[in-house]
């Protein structure tokens, strides 16, 4: 009996030390739980501003209550462990660790619940933004194909031959021709035009190549040999096929409804091939060859309207006015001389096409 009493007396300071350590741990845990509760509450308030209906009411509070229940049961268990026999104090740390484990498990569940609520709340705005992302400005590479028709405008034509000096002049108009081509471009970073960021200005650069086929040039020229009073009408005709290559700068105005009007212009070159050329006067056709090929400077202005079907696909319609600098063609005449015929080209072009944004 004396030995047992001495052991109990000796274990009393150890039990007091354990109680003091447990109370310090309990105070630290309560401070941690209050700090976590404040952080999760602030996070819940931020998520509720984006999606009030998705924020679970009471989740942080329930986590705090679990922590308080866990901390409330701790002193009693510590007291029991302290007043037990000498063999029982060894189990006190495990019984004291159990409430702390429950408290720590409850707090992360509150944070996980709040995080899930934030994720659910954020899902709504993300889905609502999906159409705006599909219709908004697209930065990066794009590729397009198009087709349409070109309508020629009247232009001046001159013909010259020597010796003897022969000259004639007049006007000719190309006929309607088919157009087909491709384009490769790049959309640069856009600039918001309003505070709500609904309207954007987006610059772009593109390279386009298209074929303009069988534009039949016809007109009447009047002229004759220099120094003679005879002036006669001459009928001029030629079939033109051409390839046009241009580098364009484009300004696009992106709207929130998917419509993108744009305007631009470009410069480049054209490769023209004439065939079936004739120059007919009172005595018949003066030319023996009717084919010639030549290159020339080209420039254009354009306006268009694009509609974004999805994130990657869009359709567009475009009007161009194409200018090809005066080009000189050389033909062999029946007299053995060479006739030089030169004229510029002007076309109104209407096209429609499909674009893919990478």
C-alpha cells in the first residue's frame, strides 16, 4: 500500500504537467479554429458575390461548432486521465490526441465544403461567359477560303505601232469574271473600346492569293497613221486570266453578338496572261499573235462583315475594289511590226467565304 501511494504521489506532478500542456494545446487549437473560421467566412462572402445561390449557408459555422464540441470534451478527458491510477496516465496522450484529431478533421471539411461551393458558384459565371468567349476577339493564326465574282470597270486603252507611227485610243470594259482564293492571317492583341469590355478593336494582317479568270476586255478605239487624215474605228478584244497576290492590313471591330465588321487595304502584285487578243480595223485583224504575259503592281481596298459561328469557325462576306497598274502587252502584227497595247484594270469584287481560327 505504501508503494502504491508513493507512485500515485509521484505521478501527480506528471499529471499536472500533462494538464498544463493539454490546456496550452487546447488554446492554440481554439485560436487556429477561429482564424480558419474567419478565413473561410471571408472566402464564402467572396464566392457569394459571384453566385449567391451556390454558397452553402452554415458550413463554416458547423465546422466551428464541431471544433468547439471537440475542444469542450477535452478537459474532462484530461481530468480523468490525471486522476486515474499509475497505470492509466500512459493512455492520456492517446485520449487527448483523439479530440484534436476530431477537431482537425472537422476544420478541413469546412474548408473543402466552402471550396466546393466556390467551385459550384464559379461554374455558373463560366458557363455564362462561354458565348462571349466564342463571340469575343480571337488572337492567333487563321485560315480562309473564298469565292465570288469580279465586275470590270471601264478603263482607257492605247495602241501604238511604228514605223510608220500608228496610234489609237479609246476605252474598254472587262466582262464579269469568276474569283476564287485563299488567305492566311494573324489576329493581334485586341483593345477594349468600352469599360464593360464588350466591344473591341483588333488589328490583323493577312496574305491572300486569288485567281480572277477569263475577264474579256472589249472596246472601240479610234486612230490612224500619223500625218494622214484617215481616222478609223478599231475593235479591240482580249481575254485576261490573272493571279493576284496581296498583303493586307485589317482593322476589326468585335461586338458581343458575334458580328465583326472590318475594313482594310493591301498592296502586292498581279500576274496577267492575255489570250485571243484582236485588233480589227477596216482591213481586218492587224495582229497575228494574241497571247502575252506580264506582271504589274496591284492594290486594293476592302470592307467586310464576319460572323463567328463558334470558337473556331466563322463565315464572312467582303467587297473589294481592285486596281492593277497600267500594263503593256506586245503583239506581232501582220505587217511584221510590233503593236504595243496598254491599259490599267479596275474591278469591283464581291466574295463570301469560310474562316478557321486556330
